[in-house]
C-alpha cells in the first residue's frame, strides 16, 4: 500500500520533485512553475544550471516575476539541448540573420515600388504628350471629326478621287452610255473657233 502511495505521489509531483525523487505537496514552491508535464524540459535546464541553482534563481525572483524566470530557465535549457555548441547565441544569430534578410527584402521592395512609380509617371507624361499632339493636329485641320466628314460609300469616294485629278469632268446626264465630258477635247475646238471668228471680223473690217 505504501509503495502505491509513493508511485501516485511521484506521478503528481512537480518536475523538480520528480527529478529528486521527493514527495511533492502543496507547500512545494517549484510546483507552480515546473509542473510534471514539463519534466523533460526541466531535465534540459538542470543539466545546464543544476537543481540547486534553479532553486536559488527562483528564490531571488520577485513574486510577480516567478513565471518569467521559470520560462527563461526552460528556454535556455532547451536552447542548449538543441544547439550544444552555441546555445542561446545560436538562436540570437539565427534571429539576426532572419531580420537582416527581411530588411534586405524590404529594401528591394521599396526600390521596386519606386521604379513602378517612375514608370507610371513617365507613361502619364507620354500619354499627355500624345493627347496634346493630337489636339494640335486637329486644330491645324489635319484630322476631321466623323460628324463633319462621315464615311461615304466606296463608289462615291471613287468619283471624288476622279474630281481631285483635275482632268475629267463628268456630265450630269443620267444615260450611262453617254461619253465622258473631257475638257481637253473641248478646249482646242473653242480656241480654234475663236481664232476663226477673230480673223473673219478683222477681214471684214
């Protein structure tokens, strides 16, 4: 019966009392900070500090700083367990390296953001310059709104091109078989008749 009580007490003992194989009762000062569930972590810490030194550190801590002191002891014990060469220094170096990496990434992103802003401003200036050139061309009469010169049928545009050549002048006859009225054929006849008329009038005079 007594052995069963000892086993039950050890199962409910705090990590410190379990390590020392002591009976743990309500008066144990280590129980609130090192419960049985953290036994393996306490083992890591006691290998670095020793049980007596852990008890001294906890005794010197203020009542409101007891939990923080216990967490510090556990953290350092775990650090040396994970990195027997550097311990907490390895954690500090790892965190510093991560901070420096994030700072470099932040610097790169700021530079990229500045380049994007400059590119956007340049595109805005280019678009503004194009709009100003377009307005200038329209004011010079180079471009016409569609309301002034609408799209015409292809056959009408073909007729307009013929008029632009300055040679052939079509008559207004509706008969499609009539020949084209060509001013080049008419001008010599008119000129010759005028000459004859002038000659006869001078001869009669």
